[in-house]
């Protein structure tokens, strides 16, 4: 009796640890998307940014030996892709959703093409904090190895909320996102604010990508991302464009994605492939229950008529 | 009616610009660009043999392109073709397995019907969610792709697996007698014919019937369409049903003409390439035919590029990405070239 309770606790801790591990890329991508969407534009291309970030991050870490240089390289790749997105979207008659799909395709293709030589070598990985050392159980120790990027992300979420609410630039972003006309009347350059927001959002998504190759699952392979970049867009809607809610939502998604492997590890193998669908089904259910066809969503930037 | 050469000239110019950019890219990657283009042409359109390869690959592309093009006409950006191909192919295979001893014509008709129905309902559900719950159709259609693939993997690795398929788990075979045959003495299966028929039929529906006219009005301005009494909801659902049915038929064709079973070959990116084909064809069903043949050619030649030039298979993905970006960027050029229009007036 006592033993099963203990193993239940182990499962719980494994799921929490998994939620943090799997949720970290969600956290970075969703914070990046949150910033971009608050400026009134949707970037669906973050899936491509994620893959490019994973590839360049791994490559830079392999060549330089420093995983942090890898993270920076991944972020800069994201900045470039974000810049391309912004540049294209500010042309007349160009649809930001379609540009996002195109960048998703291009980013994935480029990452596969340029990443071919990176499949074999191993690069230096990111360090982690061993918070589980108090316990003798290897399960708990493994689960509580918290990666440094997650800690940074946890600090970044409230910082971004503060940025939106209290800083001058945060006000610019919000104004441009709420009403481009009002922003123009204030003398703001709408396209420039959106470009900076998309580039900064791309930076965060690239960093999220580097986490995939430099920490978990680790290594570079073509199957590294499977829609996390896109799920992050849905996650931002769920989080009501609030950075702190993005943190909670990322952990929830991470937990959903880690459910299948965890159940398999305790011998439940029946629906293994069905559990792969869990995070996507969860996203869909959340979108169905939280959206509405008649009223606007609370917290939605006014210029984002398309996301509804 | 004001006509213009822009929809023909601008996409062709954009394609040439993309080829140039791709050439620069692969030259930078150390390949011989001219040789690569030569191989691409040879592998795609150089001989009758490569033409047949190209047309076989164009068949599913035409149908998946319809899956994006039709909803786009009414203002929905749906990228769920991949999922509709998978569920359509899966149910078609199931139907074929159950009916395997019936006469081939019955089996094929039932397979096509089931594939088109499930594919149609799959996409119609997306636009119903959009209409009744306000769920963004682009995101939900993409999520459903992953869900469809997960369901298929569950079935082919589990309850429906033919134990004889070892390295690529698949369902049981639908029976050799029930396979879709080739057209005449060619090696092009009837899927190509079905694709062309679907494109032409839907072009007629979209361009020459009140239904298509109503769809275009609703796509242009929903409020105006509602005010003039058009049943916008019904138009949306029917358009999506047709779109999904096309993609479901693509899945059925892949099963009935190529593999004989449902397996992971169903999610071979036909759905995603179809999005690109639809955008280049500017969501015009008739224009989809030549564009799909072009992309079938890129697909058919990709093996040759890997063999002769040692390029990774992702190079065709890069080329597609570049084409997509340039095509979208070229959207901004429409209406800026008055001489393309003036020509038409004199003609």
C-alpha cells in the first residue's frame, strides 16, 4: 500500500519535472508570440524559427564549445527571421498568416538542409540546477534537474508583464496593438514598433529552439519539433495575451505532452501513439472552450481581428 | 469585365526570381547550380518516363491544393490538407479491407465515397468550429493534422497492423485486384485523371454558377453577403466539405493506386505542398492543374538531385519555402503595372 503511494508520488514528480522540461520551449515561444501579438501582428512562422534556432544553436555550441553562445546564435537567427516576417507583412496586401506559413516552411527546410552535418556530432549542452540532491531517489533527482533557461523564462514572464504595464516602450507596443490609427495620431511609427516586436519575439522563439537541441530532448534531428511553435500561438490566446499566464499555460502543455512517455515508463503501453495527440487535443479543447464567435476575447489586442 | 495579365505574369516572374535565389543558395552551399537546374528539368520533364513520374505526383497535389484554395475563396485559411489526406486514406483503406472480396468497381467506389466523406467532414468541422465557436481555423486545422497522424499511427502500430509489414507498419492490403489501374498504356494511374476532373469541375462550380458567385461575395465582404441574404454559414460549410472531400480523395488515391495499404506514406507532405500550390494558383482551381504539375516535377526530380549532386532531400523544401515567400511578397505588386492591363484593352 505504502509502496504504491510512493510510486504515485514518483509519477507526480516525474510529470512535474517533465512539464518543466517540455514546457520550457513552449514558454519562450509563447512569450515571443505574446510580444509580437501585443503589437498587433501574428507570426505563425515561429515553428520555423524554433527549428532554425535549434539548428543554429546546436551548430554554434558545437563549433565554439559554449552552449551560451549557441543560445545567443539561436536568438539572433530568430531576430533575422522575425525581421523578414515584419518586412514582408508591412507591404500592402500581404497577409501575415500566409507569410507565417511560408516562413514555417522555409525555416524548417533551411534547418534540415543546413543541419545535415550536425546529426552526428555532439555539442556542449546547457547546465542545470540539481534541486533534487536532498533525495536518495534517482527518479526525483532526475525530475528536479531544473535547467537554467527555465529559470530565466520564469523571471522573464513577470518582467514582460511589467514592461507592458509600466514602461514607455511597453505602452508603445500596446498602443500600436490596440489601434494603429491612435498610434499614428500619437506620432508613433507603427511599422517600426511592430518590426522591433516581431524581431524580439523571434529572438525568444529562437532561444526556445536552442533549448530543444541543447537541453531536452538534446541533439539535432529533423524530428526535434512537432508543432510546438504553432501550439504556442494557440497557447497565447489561452493565456489571454498575458505573459504570466503564458508561464502557467506552458507548464500545463508540458505536462500534457509528458503524459504519454510517463505512462509508458510505468508499463501502460496500450495507447502510446494516441497519447502523442494529447497536447494537440488539449490545445484544441482549450481553443473551443475559450473562444467565442460573438464577443471579442478579453485581453485581445484590438488590431488582431484575425486570431479570433 | 476588366481582365489583366497580372495573375499570369507576376507569378511566373516570381517563380523565376525564386529559382534565381535558390540557385544562389545552392551555389553558396557548394553545388553547381546550372547542373542542378539541368537535373531538375531532366528528372521532371526530360523524358516521357520522367513526365509520367511527374504527373503521378501531381495527382494528390491538385487535390490537396483544392483543400486550401476553396476555403480561401470564402476567406478561410485552412492548412489541414495533410490531416484530411491521412483520415481519407485511412478510412478508404479500411473500406477496401472490409469489402476486399466484392467486385473491384464496388470496392473502389465505396473507398472513394468513404475517403471523401471523412475528409470532407474533417475540414467541415474546422469551419464549423470557426463559425460557431470562433476558433481560428488556421491553428485548428494544423492541430488536426497532428491528431490525424497520431490516430493513424495508433491504428497501424496497433489494432490494424498487418503482422507481415515489418519495417513500415501498415494496415492489411486492400487486394491487388482492387487497385486503381493505369490510364491506357501509360504508367500514370487514374488518380491523375480524377485530379484533373476535380479541378475542372470545381472551377466550373466556382466561376460559372450562382454558388461560386455567392462564395466569392462572402469571401470579399461577409457583412455585405449577409445583408444581401446569402446563407454565409451554409456556403462556408459546403465549401469546406468539398475542399476536404478533395483531400480525402487524394488519400484514397494514394492507397488505392500506389501503396495498397494505409501507412506513414500518407503523411508525405502532400497536404503542405498543396497549400503552396493553391497560393501560387491564386486559389483558382483551373490554374492549380499546371502549378501542381510543376510541383509534381520538383518532387519527381528530388531523387535525381540527391544522387547526382549530393544535395540533401530538404533542398526541395528550401526551394518551396523560397517560392512561397517570393510569391507572397509579389502580392504587393498587383495593380502597380498599368501596362499589363492596357494590353488587354486593345486585344
